[in-house]
C-alpha cells in the first residue's frame, strides 16, 4: 500500500513538472517577444486652446479645402468624425468632416454603433480635414484631446488656426490655435 | 468524527480487480476527453496569442480590422509610413516594414488535380525581419519571378496532404502553372506556420491586383503606436487603420469564442454521460457491501465516516485512471496538429490542462460515489446486518 501511495505521488509529481515546464516555456517565449513600448509622459494642452465662444467668419471644410493654401489663417467649421477613431489616442490631433455630409446617425433607421465613422458615405475622405495642435518642433503634442473642452465624436467644432504642410492627395491639415466645441 | 483508516479504502480496491479496472478505464476515458478539449482550446488560444508581436503594428484597410484577407490598401502605404512615422525599427539601413498580401486560395497537386486549400502570403525579404518568430529551416527563401514557394512546417496539415508532399523540390500548381517549393520555415506556435509564402510581386501578378492586404511594421524601443495612428489620421485619404498585431489576433480569438464554448460544452456532455455510467457501477459495488457497511456502523463509525471512506475508494480509482489519461495526453496529444479555418495549430497539454484533467478525475470520483454511498447507508443498522 505504501508502495502504491509512493507510485501515485511520483506519477503526480512527474506530471506537475512536465506541465509546469511547458507553462514556463510558453510564458518566457511570450515575454521575449514583448517590447518596452511604454508611452512617453503626456504634454500639457496649451492654455487658451479651448475657446469659450466660436470665432467669427467660420467656413466649412470643403470651402477651405478649395481655396486655402499652406500658411493661410483660417477659421474652419466641421463635425468630429471620418473614421472609427477620429480623435487620435495620445496625440493632439483629430479629424473633422464637412457639415454637409450626413453621418450615419442622421440617416433614418440606421443602427450603426459608430455613426461617426461615416461608413455610409464612401467619399467622406474628400470632405475631411485633420486638425492638430503642434508644439515648438512642429509635431503634434503628445497628449490626447478626447474630452478636452467636450471634444468627442460627432461634436460640432469651430477651429481657428493656420493651414499646415499637406502632402499631395492628403486631406487638409490645420494647426489649431483655438478650438470651440459647440455645447 | 472518527474516520476509517486510509488503508481500508485502498485494500477494498483490490477486492474486485475487474471492477477496479472498469472504474479506472471509465475515469481515464472521461479525463482524456477533458484533456482533449482543454488541449484544443489552449492550442487555439496560444496559436492566436503568440502569432502577434507587441512591437508590430499592422496597417489595414478601414473596415477590415477583423479580416486581413478582405483588406485592400494602397501599395505605397509602407513607403509613406516609413517616411512619415518616427521610430520604425531599422537594421543596417533596412526598415522593418513588410508589405504583404494575404489570400485564402487553392493550390493543385496536378494541373487539373484536386484543389488544396491554403493560406498564401505574398511577402518581401522584410517579412523575416518583422516576423521574428519565422525562421528558414530548410532550403532558402523564394526569389521573385521564379514561381517559388516556401512552406511553413504545418502547411501540409492545413492543406490535408502528407508532409513529404511539401518537401523541398516538390511542385504544386497555382495560377495554371507549376511552382516549386524551395524551402521550409518554422514559426513555432503561430498561425504563420500553416501558411505558404511566396514573393509579393509574383502573388500580385497571379491574383491580378496591385494593392496590398496590409503593411506590418516594427516599432523601435520607445516608439509609440500613437505615431502610426497619427499617420493614418493625417493620411485619411489612404483609408488606413493602425492596430497592434496582438490586438488583431485578439480580435480573431474573440471570433472563435463560440467554437471554444462548443468544444467545452461537448466535453461536458460526454463527461456527464461517463458520470452516469460510473454511478451505475458504484451503485452495484456498494449495494453488494450493505452488510459490511452495517457492521462498520455497528462498530461505532458514523455514516459520514463510512461515506468518506467510500468516496476515498472512488477518488483513488478515478484519479489513478486520470493519471493514466494524463500520461497518455502528454505522450499522444501534446503537439498534435489540428486543422482549422485559419490554418493549423498544435494541441497544447500544459500545466493548466493537466490540472483541469486531474481535477475532473477527482471530481468524478467524488460525485460518482456520493449518491450510491448515501443510498447504501440509508438502511437501519439491524436491517443492514441481515442483508444478503
């Protein structure tokens, strides 16, 4: 009986060792593949970025795209959207769509869970602009803008800023100095 | 409560070797089934989890975040990303940017032969930089313009052919002409191992497309996904979505959750069937010992103590069977290739699976003994002592 007990315990121990060895190998191979991509500390949003009232003489996205060129001071009006994640996580940038383009929410009977992606509008990219808040180096600040001043998908915004460098074929880029979110 | 000696339970196991063997065999079968289900689920989870790298970011077509095969992106996306995103890893000036085309298609053994389903990936040399898990083990990487493949170690499982059918030098037909297998690669535990790779341009010509399915790029240490997402936003004309490779495969894992649930449900149903069979055996075993159990109670042992001893017997026999099943699982199931829609993966019998199996065996012993034990002890002592 003692022999049987010993046999059973030995078999159990062997299986535990085999199983744990397999677990250790799997865990270490996963850890070996992981990289240190920790986020850099967030930068502060400039004071005065969020405006209490909308700047005057605002124009729609399409109107500005038609006439503005790099360096022009503009006041742009639009709605946050154009993709599933129109407000970039961790960077001070977001997309706006011309108000004339209907989001999925405005279509009767649509039950889209992410109406701000404008998936119902195949040419939405042609009516989209990108707004970014840049630092002294000309690159977007390393901070997200979601929730800042009420900024959220489908929020109507008026942005004051300067037209930035835009690659050929790419949407208009506006470097914002003031943003008003319609409450 | 004074319990019966442990030796009493052990000695009783030997009273009917046939019954003991049947109990062990029943327990072993149920535990082997539980191990199979666990190994299947674990293998699938590990395959999809290990397939992605935390350092890699995929640029996919907007709306195709759940299926790279459906994704179509601009062929210049990779070059534009490298030019505009800070922090993409390079080595000796070579960027870790892999433009790829993914297709579920068919190869043929002969020109008009049986179609073989395959996951085909068109790649450049950068694929072996970006997908660090992939390593050429035999032959060489395929060269453009020469109709050549390199096959993953488990590609034959996905295709349903013997391993030697994809040996180096063998020929398969694709796009109406023969292509030669010039190498084999391994990518342990990943879905890539069930794929066949060929030069990107050759696949694009064969598939009559000039766009890509995705671009996979590797971030240097300290670089952030947010910069790639920013690029995708600034170039919304390219209609790109940026996501970590691990997040992409997590999405696929969620997609297969119903399959995993179904596997466990099937295992549970069959285990319950096995349990009822065990109950039957135990009823018969304990019913023949009513007088003995009455004598034990007459000697002063409580019903509870007798039940504990009977449960010990049952747990011993089923756990012994569970150990046999666990050994069989480790020897026979671990690493066994299984084909599924995305490719193939190996069953995984690790600590968690073994623990689940052993616990299932122990639980079977407890649950299988309690009702028969209690039923056998219902009779008053005087009646039990007179039983035949």
